[in-house]
C-alpha cells in the first residue's frame, strides 16, 4: 500500500504596507513557506494571506479561512514564516495552536524551530509573549499619535458620523458638514424634542423615502445620530480611561438643542432594576472546596451602600447540598492567585533555558544552519522521489533490465546517503557560545508575569492557565495547586500531577495575602 503524501497550507501576513516594504513582504514569506513545505515532502493545497491586518486579533479573514480549511480537509501542516506572523496575542496563539493540535494539523514556522520536547510548549509561549509585547509597544505609540491627532481636531478614521464627510488637510483629515445629510440630522433632533420615539422616527424617515446612505433607518441608527457629539462640533476620542474632547469642526445643531434631546431621551428610557452582573472571575471552574471537593462558583451580594460585591463560594453550599459557606472575595483572590502562580511557577529559573534557546535561535549562525538543513532536506526529498519512481517502474514490469538501471540506483542511493549524513552533520554542529545575563532572564520572567496578571479578558486567562493547572483546592488555611509538569520547561517531577501548597491568610475580609 502506497504511503499517503502529506498536505500543507501556507499562511502569510503583514500589518501595514510599510511593514511589507521594510520587513519581509508577503510574497517573500510565501516563497520561503513553499520551500519549507517542499522540504517536508508535503503538497501545498492552498495559500492564505492577510494584508494590512494586525496579528493581535484572530479575526483575520485569511487566518480564519486557513484554520477552517485545515479542519475541513484534515491538512497535515500549517506553514507560517514565524510565530509573530501567526499571532501577536499570546493567548490567541495558544488557543489556535491547541485547535490545530486537536484537528491533527502541525504548526510549522519557517524561521523558528521549537522542537518536539516538553519544553516546546513553554518556548512557544515565551516567544508569543515577546511578539505580543512588541505589538503592544507599537499600539502604545499609535494611540499616542492618535491622541495628538484628536487634540489637534483631526479625524482618526473609522465610520464617519451621519451628516459629515471627511476633507483632506495635508496628510490628515477633518470632518466637514454634508448639507443634505445635515438637513436630515436637524429633522431627527426636532422630531425627538417634539416627543417622537427613536423607532417612530426611523419609521417616519423610511416612509418619507429618506434613506441613510442607501440603507433603511432603524432605532439604533437614529440613536447613533442623537447621541453623536459630532452634531455639536465635538470630536471625541477615547484613549483607554482618558477621553479627549475637542471642538474640531462646524456644528449642525446648537448645544441647547442637543441638551434638550438628551433630556427627552433620558426621560423616555425605562428604569433598569436588578439584572445579573457579568462575571469577571478568572478562576471560575478551577477552584474547588477543600472541605467537600465540589467546585466553587461565583455569587454576588449588595452592600449597604448599594454596591455589588462578587465572591467565590462552595457550589454544594449554594445549592443547599451540604458543606458550609466558603465565601472569598473574587478580586483579591484572583489577584493573589495570579501573582502566586506567576512568581512561584513561571520563575526565572524555570524559563532560563527557554530564553537561552530563543537567544540561540535568534542568532545568524542558527538561521543559516536551519536554511542549510532545509535546502538539503528539499534536495533529499527530490532524490527519494526519483528512487521511488525507479522502484515503481521495476515493479510495473516495464521491460527494463536490472543491469540497465543498477548504476542509476547506486548513484541515487549514494546521493541519498550523502545528503542524510550532511543533514546529520549540520544538525549536530554546535554554534557559538551564547551568554545569558541575569537581567535577561529576569526580564523575560517579568514580561510573562506582567502580561498574565494584567490581561484584559478573564476568560482568555482561564483558557491559558487551563493548559498548566488542573485544579486549585482552597482549604481552611492553605491553597493547594495541582499542575501538569510536562507543561513546565524545567519540571523534574514524575507522575501526572505535581502539587504546590501556599499558605495565604484567608481569615481577613480583605482577601488573601501572601
């Protein structure tokens, strides 16, 4: 039975046109990936690409199509230039890598080789973290530039508010009134002040044949016009917790009309009573009660000042199935656990070897050696294909004499042996000695810890920690954590789990402290 030829897809990406010019253009990435796939002996099924899209999000058309294609066609290899082209968000990178693992597709980077050892998971995590840190520094510079742009009264891009168009001022743009749309904006505000609801205004506009840039009006689009500060000449830009408001262009309506409309909208809005707060508990589903072993779930309570407080508590107690109340405030508990995990598991000692490997891989010698191995592997693959064709010809009984083809067979076998020896020689070569400073090790550990502790999405942190932590048990006076040693770079402990015990002060209403 003939062995199935492996398959591969290629994914390439650049964030900006400037990056394509100054970095590695998409076409060059694709050429390198084609060579890599050829070296793997794989047939390239399809090439996917994203131009001008940040790697900090998975919502990239080409990327999502590549993942879907691998799942639908059971593709063997997902070939990409580097981890930074795959993703610049380390949580998304880990999740999508795990998705590819689940569907049987191996992720291969052309410029990086993490190997197959238990350390590979940690290496990939550290590299992805560094990629994201670089991306965040770029994003910070971009936000600073956009804030300056907004302060100067220029438009930062995005959906242009109804009633306006953009006009170029040098390399930047400002909002300017579009008279036909502005007349509709004035009408909407007038009808609102006269007492018509937003849905009724939308219906009335549609019946009058007045479209919203070719589309029908809805309650939401009417609301967007009524709430937009652009109508009174203001440009609003939110930079994190900071809000920059600038008088940037001519207004369509007066401040008095805008304020009257907001008052009418507020009076018509129904009071919202009750409702469940969104859970931001990082360790939901991971914490277990040390008394009965049941998972701990979140509950909320209202204080005397009307504020809502959120707690972890024993599921059995909350469901009336026994046990006792184990109420622990979510925020301080999460803060304590994240800090303890990051400082006691992801330590400088645990990632020292990883940083050393990364530094070696980043060197010119290592890149040249890998390129040499890839070229030899591609040549070897060609020789082996020619050998297979000769064997198939003999088996098919094509009338060829063994004496006729024996010299060619010997020649190809000699080439095959020589190429294998060259690959083994290159692979065994030791590169220049790399030194690693204490500052570099501690810096890498700090990056990992900082991003883990300051990540914005509790759900994503929970997914990420789930790769390492299997269970956290909260006892009367200690917290026991069970983790998977094979996921840690320097784990020396055998068995399926390892336990770490911490002794926080859980008796205080202020939450746990180390």
